């Protein structure tokens, strides 16, 4: 990652976010505020009125935008989400991160218990700005205690978007369910809510349909000028990545990742393994299970399995030969690690699945580990169920 922009109407936000970028990537970002923000908006409006003109904005690997632009008048836009929509629809820029997209007072430290990305927004990822300095957001390795599991790595997000874009550019006439490996064969494993974002008939959806073609899709932009031909593959790649990685995988109905697979079926583990103090568990799985991991490549940010593939005969034979066992640990979404059940608290994710129970580290037991980032868990009432 070589070129990053930080955008907001408040210089203090821009400087704080720029410091987080420098500390975690070594990149000195372009700070866009004040008059430079007005110029950015004017440039994007001009691109909207042109016919697919190339732009200097194409060269940015990452944009970090704050949602609230109320301190800057005269730019004709109300939120950073508007800028994200223009960037995604009329440029070939890299990943777009939107911060603080909630109205609550503690939005800069909000941990959203829904876990999923907001698919109505054209950003590639949303996060509270107070977490931008967390090294676990940027690189793998020795993560701090607070590091939510559903976060992608921001240093990898632009590369993944580039790869997915190239996959779609290679054959613009292909169907979406053929572009993502295995999707066509596993559509029936997804929930109706997962599929409704793709439209009335997911099997006939094409790349150009996501860019506002004749096929209805909730991932398509609403209103505005047509997306230029040169931008369509990147636009479609961005929307599909977010849907597949930050919605379908997080909900875990038709596709499931390592820790949630282990939680549901502890039998997939080898005997006498220790789940704690790690954020990768592939080497602890029965070989036949590990080999069944999906090969969706850049469409997912972490190892995953199609749930349907876990029902195949070789896997079932291995698992049936083992006694049914419980699991002493639970997986905590905010700490990306397994803890003892007594060290955690739970809530129910509203999904059509028997596996909607999710866990968080106990705030009192782990006050020191959580203190640096001060996560505000919302909606708070979910923790009462």
C-alpha cells in the first residue's frame, strides 16, 4: 500500500487518522480537509458529469472518510457516505473506509454487535475512528486484546479488491454466481436474507447488473448517473466482496469460518488441542476438514468453509467415529480468541440459525485489556437477552 488519503471537515480528525496510518503502515497520507475537501467534492461532481474520464483519484490505494461533514458548509454533500458513493461509482480507487457512521454520542468507539457491514453504504468497510490506531486492524501477528474478528486487514483490503476486480475484468459477461468459486453450487445453503441482496434471481445476475443494469439488486446504486464502463468491474468487485465477506460469512449460515466451525462442531478438532492464545486454528483441525476449506481466494478475508461441503461422506465418517464432545471455551468476537465460558458474556445475533449465540470478553474481568480502545457495545439492549 503506497498511497492513502484521509478526508474530513475537521483537521483534528484528519491528523489523528493520519497518525494512525503512519504508525501502522509507514505511509504518509494525503490529508484532505478545508479547501482541499471542497476541491475533492468538485472533482467528484465533475467526474459524475463526464463520460468515464480517468482521474488522479484512481491511484489511491485507500481512502479513510469520516461520516459527519456538518462542520463544512458549501460543499453540497451531507455525509462522508456521499463522498464514498461518488468515489466508488466514478473512480477506480482502492478500498474505502468510512468511520463513525452512527448518530450516538460514543460513535467514535462503537462496537456494533450486529458485526456485519452496512450494505446500503458504498464504502468497503465501516469502523469507529477510535479504533484506527489498533495495529490489529492493519497487520496479522501479535494483536492487542481488543481486536474484533470480523475486521479485515486494511493493508490487505486494497490488494484483495484489485484481485477481485481483475477476476471480473477477465470475463465481463460471466454470471456473478460463477465469478465467486462455489457460489452457484451453494446458493441453496444461503438464507433468504443473504440472497435478497443479489436480487430476484441470483442465478442470472451479471457483473453489469450490480452497476445498475436491468436486473434488480440491492447491491446496485440507487439513482444518479450511470457508472462508467471502465469502473464497472471494480464497482461490482467492491460490492460483492463486502456482501460475501462482511455479511454472508459473518452471519455464518451458508459459509462459516474457523472459530465458528469449531464452536458448532468441536469434533472437527484433533484430540487434546489448546485453542487459546492464537488467532489461527487450521493446524488443529482434522486433516479431512482442513482440506475441505473453500478456495474463494480474495473474496474472503479469512479461511472459510461452505457448510454444504462439510456434509460430504469423508468428513461425516471421520466425525461420526469420534464421540460427541462439548467445548470448554467460547469464541469472543471482540477479542478474536477463545476464552473460558466464565470469562465471557453472550448475546443473540438475530439470524435464522440455531447458532446465533455470540460471545464477548467479560468487561469486568478484562477491563485492562479493553481499556486502551474503550469499546462501546451497541445496541446495548442486545446484551440483556
